[in-house]
């Protein structure tokens, strides 16, 4: 399985990962062969890439932090909540509460969850899926702190609703493919306060969860917004969500930029550690994100090519790689696996994108 930009798809390619629409309905199922009409439909839906089966590569199963059913329900709840706000209806807290319970329970049932590949995200559904991605990351990061389950749930609710204020910002600005003007950027920055004002009065939601929406663009060096808070002036819960928000945004396709690979995004987050981002929150993220996710094609330092088939939870930058080509470029037919955590002389030289 490997990701392919929609513009590079060809009829006959097999879909490796089921594609859903924003309502949770299956658009194209795993195993289906692409037709020209399907490719045109993907283009019309603004889906930037999909996962296809590569017959020349070993088949690998990518672990998921939560089930498709729960993820799709969560996306639907985000979408419904935003529509409720736009129509001036009351937020349905019970639905939010139930879906957060489902996400939290599924994660807690597993032993040390590691995030691998992002979902396929249409440009116009970015906010919905981003909210769910940030929630999952924030829960995982929170497990590294001495929080109770109830506290983690409040963090998750704040993460789930952190961008809810964007419903009050002009959609043309939110979806603008080019650089924002200074005036447009100032309008976007208001979403933090908008979100806080929406959440703080919802019965059942903690004011601490509301402050996550208010503070998730504050940086520990005081250069964030809306209030320019510094260090411990920023809620630790908000600091967690800030890191999750940045990482998920960097690894997601947007209307104005292509997503980064995990190792590229993690490098940027690491560079912000101690200046804009809390060091312990960045460290918590790095314990749950695969630097080279399962299914990634890599070139090793001895020029062999391979595919990542598993990760080492003790060192997420040193995965287990199945070799598919030797250093001379010859295909490897027998199974040959290299565990990089036990091979100090071998490193990943680069990621192969296509």
C-alpha cells in the first residue's frame, strides 16, 4: 500500500484503503479497481490522494488508533456541531460526550498506541477530520502526564472543539488557496475567542476545556495569540493541544499546500521545542508518532530499498524494514528483514515518495 496523488492515478489501479465521504458513506471500497469515472469523481470531491495497492511491494497492515466506525461517527459529530452553531441551534453535548467516550475507551484498550498514516481528507472537510486527529493525538500525549481519566476526557473535549470558532469566520477566508492578507489573518485569529465564547456556556463542558479553544494558538515565548501569554500563563492542557494541532496540520493536505511526511513534520515540531512549544509536550508527541510509518518506502544507508513493516516502540525512528531491492537495484524475492534498532551501522537515508 502506498499513497498516490489523485492526478497520478490510472484506471486499473486497486484501492488499498476504503474512501468515505463526510457523512460516513463508502465512496470507493478497498480492493476495487479504479475506473476513469472514479478518478474524475475523486477530483471533483477535492480529494488530494488515495492509497493504492502496489503489487510489487509486500502487503502490510497499517495499525489504526481507533476503528473506522468510531472515527466516522466522530467526524459526523464535528460536522453536525458546526452546522448547529451556524444555524444558531443548541450544541448537542450528549453526542459529543458519547463519541469522546468511544475514542477514549478504544485508545485505552490498546497497549501504547502509535500513529502511522493520516486519513484521506478532502480539502473541504479538513476542519472536521483535523478536529478528530487532534483529539486522538491529544489523548495519546495526555497519557504521558499524571492525569485522571476524567481530566483526559476534558482535554479531549477541548481538543475536539478547539477550532469550533471557525464557524464564525468567513468561509472564503478559511478556504482561501493563497496567502491571507493582513486583514484576513486578523479575522482568522478571532476564531480562538469565538470558540471560547461558544463553548464556555455549554452545559456539561468544563471551562477548562473552553480555555483550550481560547489558548491553542498561544506560544510559550509569548508570540502567539489572542493574548500573547507566556510559559505557565498558558494552560498545560492547551499546550498539549497546541502541539497536536501543529503536527496534524503539517501532516494534512490543505488547499494551499501539500502535507509533510511524519519525519519532516516531527523535525519542524522539534525545532519549535523550548521556544514556541512546551518541551515535555513535544516529547509526549514523539512517543506516539511513527517517524517512518508502516508502509513507508525507504532507502537505507547502504543503498538497499525496503518497506517499513513494523515499528519499535522503544525507538520510533528505528523501524523494522523488509528489503525489496538490494544495493544494485535487484529485486529481492526471499523475505529479508532488517531491525534498525539492532543495526547501528544501518540508518534510513531517505524516504521514497513514489
